[in-house]
């Protein structure tokens, strides 16, 4: 089986990570049309495309010229790809969140967990006077540390010597001060693949903030009530917001370097982290404070979590194992009859389901009123 991998953006981190992961597959070529011509696609069984604008156009052109070739779209990032779905026979996503979202487009989906190709190293944890807590990702999630994680670290710094390191793309995004703790040293590190082991591997604890802020959350909880007396709505209810492209990538990177991780509640984290076994889960300020303090005080716990995370990585994220499953998926896709023009409505467009829901709520309310009336008589 011959596979072509195409992107105009080879230096984009996502493209780099996927190509590094796929490059060990026999019969896969990078950007053949760049060195030959679009006619070269006639020699391939499958063509994979990234989701950048020019890449989407390339996929459309290839599919129009060679309708029998099987095309796959890698890392779709939003509903704007809808116009290009007819030209993709399957999708490759890197998380449960994305799988759920893109199921609306009625295309076969393969989950492939991509991340920087790093050497897996055991880190020996021991008691240190200063604890380094580290973050890597983009400035959006760095800012979303506030208020829960920020306040937890600031409070802990009153008892412990803590330094915070953040690695992100400072050149493109600028230095981010929003969300970072105010009363401890903060080290801003320019993102580069070499800097994972040059800097980040020195950290003692990794954090993965992933919640998006909600303005006036308690007020919003009350406004979001549907039927208070039926659902027992309360300000104690959890109301969380996370982005559709959320994925386990940041967890995996810390795991590869032997750094124990504390992560926000979100589907990918809950899918792979077993609390206090291979990582820690937290949401509230108190939850973050408790998890971080346990790891600060116990090198043995840090060691345990990091070693157990190696087992999780080997089971779910190892590229060789993922590639075997991916090839099996591709073989089945090639055999199947392709259908390019059938996809579901976008989420929220099913008016009939909303109608039936509210009808049921009204009936429930009427029954409740009727029962009160009968009891009064």
C-alpha cells in the first residue's frame, strides 16, 4: 500500500509531529507532488492531507482529478472544513473530543495521538529545596491558569520555595503575563523541540491547564437552569468549558520526560489519567492546591506517578503500536465503498429533538401542577 503525505506547512508543529509519527511506515512519501507533479497521485492508494487552507485545496484538486484515490484529512480544526468533507474519505483526529465533534460529518474516524518525538527517559525524583512547576503549550491555556491554578500556586509559595517555568511560542504570541503567578520567579522559554530536554526536563511537576474561563460563572449557572425544581440545579454544580481540539498531547510530553503531571478535568485527561496512580486530576483551587502540595512533599509519589505513566504511554501512545492499528484501519477503508456527499447537520440544528425535549418538560410540569392540585383537594 502506497501512501502520500502532503502539507504546505512542514514547519508547523502539528505537521512535524504527524510526519515524525508516520515516517516509519513502509511505503509513505512526503509531498511527492512537490518533487514531481499532481499526476504522481495516480501512483498512490492513499493520500493524507493536513488541514491548513492550501492543503485543503490540494486535497480537493487531487480528489477531483483522481476520484478513486482514498483521501484522509488530518487534524480537522473546526466546522469550516465542512465544504471540503466531500473530498475526504476519512478523518484522523487526536482526541476523544475531536472524534465526538466530527462524528457529525459521518466519515470514518481514526484516533491517532500525535506529540513531539522525544526519547523516553526515567527521571529520578528526590527532595529538593526548590520545586520547579512547568507548563508547555500555547499562551491561551497558559492564561487559563487563572484563577484556580494561579491562586493555588501563589498560596503554596507562601510555604514552599517554588519557581514556575512556561514554554510556548513567545516569538509568535508575545510574552504572556496573564495567568502566571505574581509572587514567584517565572521563567518564559521559547518553544523549540530541542528545549524540551534542554529546559523542561528539569521540572519536578508538570501542569496541564485546559479549562476556558466563564465570566461570572455563578450568575451564568443560574441563567443556564432549565427546570430547577426537576433537575435540582445548584451553585455547587460543575460547569466547565473546554475547546474542541483538546487532546492528551501535553500529558504525553511530560510523561515521556518522567515528570508527574497534574491536569484539569477534560475528556482526554479523564480517559487516560487515573488519579494518584499515573497522574493527578484537579479543577477547583482547593483541588489544585492539594494535588500540587502532595507532589511537592513526596518525591516517592512523583516517582510512582511518572513510572506508571510510562506504562500508559507504552499501552496507548507508542507510535509503532499506533501505526499497526492505523495500517489496519487504512486497509479496511480502501476496501470500502466511498461515499463523499453524505454528512449530518452541524450540532444544534436538530430542531425536532429540541421540540420533543421541551414538550416533555412542559408535560412533566403540568403533571406536577395537577398532582399538587389533587393533593390540595
